C-alpha cells in the first residue's frame, strides 16, 4: 500500500481559472469557497475564476491559493485518499496545517488573509530576490553570511536551485561572489519584495499577534514545518514557527528528503501548477517515489488506484 504525503505549493503558481472545474463539479469545493468568502469578506470566486489583476497581488494571491488547495484536498479526502504526512512550501504550509487538523478551515482563511496583507504592507523598498543555479546550498549560505548587508537563503528548493533574498545591493554583491564561486546562473526574480528575509521580521511579529487569538487543534496527521524541515510534535510551537516562517529560510528540499527517508513513497501535489513536481525530479534523482499532481478533475483518475491500495 502506498504511503502518501499531501504537499501544497506556495505563491507564484496561481492563475485565473485555477480550481474552477472542481468548483463546478463538487459541492465540497463550493462550500470551501463559501467559507473563504465569509471568513475574509473577499469574492474569492471572482479572484480565482475571472480575469483580474488582484490574483497576482500578494494580499489576494495567498487567500486564493489556499482556498483552491484546501478545496482540492477535501475532494481527495472524500474519495478516500488520505495522507500519512503533509507539508507545504511557504504559504502551502497552511494547507498542510488544515490537513493535519491543527487549523480549522475558517481560521486558516482568516490568518492567511492577514498574512497576505501584512506581507504586502511590510515589503520594504530596496529589497530583491535571486535564484542561484548550479551551486551547493551550504556554499551559498556561507557566501551570503560573508556578504555585507542583509542577504540570506530564502528557499532551499532542490539541488542546484536555491533562492536568496534581502537588500538589493547585498543580493547583487552576493550574486557576483556566487558567480565567482562557480554558480551557473544568478537570476533576479520579478517579485514584489524580499520574502523570507530578515527584512520581514516586523510582518512576522504582527502575524504572531493575529495568531494569539486562534485556537489550535491536535495534530491528527504528522506535518513538517519549513523552518526546521522536521515534524512538529507539539502544537504549542506552531504559532512561533509560523511567525518565524515569514522571515526564515524555507527548507523544502530538506523536508522532502526527510519524508522520503521516513518511507513516504507517494507525493500528491495539491493545487495549481507543477512546481513541487519539478523540484522532486531533482531531489529524488534515484526515482524512489511517485509524484502526482491534482489541479484538474482528470488528475483524479490517475490516483484512483490509491484508493484500492
């Protein structure tokens, strides 16, 4: 029998029309969208399904992505497909928290609505991010540490693809040093700010205040946090970890390696795009695991056999 992990992508994979066929065919999806609208006051259907500019603005992107991810996960659960483990990349960690039973659907939407606003408002001028290709993560982290100014690793996505973040001048300096060290490419990213950098500590602190009034459930499905790339054993640590996640490195590669090490052999990426599947091809070079994506209804057929495992 397959040992399944539900994994959820982060911001950047969104597009107009995401989740629409599920919404039109499953009542549970309509219910999730209704809950999102009630919890946030936003017309989430319009953001997800109609041509608009808001879908690519952080404060709206995050709630739209989470709504689709939770809705699709609920369909899988209705079909009898349930995970042994769950994790998500950055924003995607909130989908994992819902799956794990730690956050209610309504509370997850309320928190992520505020998270998006706080991160949008906290974006400082002079920030930047860059993808570093073809260099070891430890080398990149070391060079960032030695570079003058604020610059650090934002995302450990997969071998050969690490993202750095921080002050633009410091990111540029680090890129030059990384090229000298042997990086194949240093690509500046078209993003609205230096996410997952120390420059967003204030946003993390304000998110912690939002979380203060949120009740947490017990952990029913083990989940891994981005901050440590390890399982969260005690819900008492969840709020602090979510605060730190805003300005800490996302240890995605390490999280996936931990799950594989623990015997997970089937990963289901839930939500728009195939970002995590792309990372998996480089993380799991020996092809030990099977990777599925669920973003269209036809994708359900590909994993139907899991119900009979």
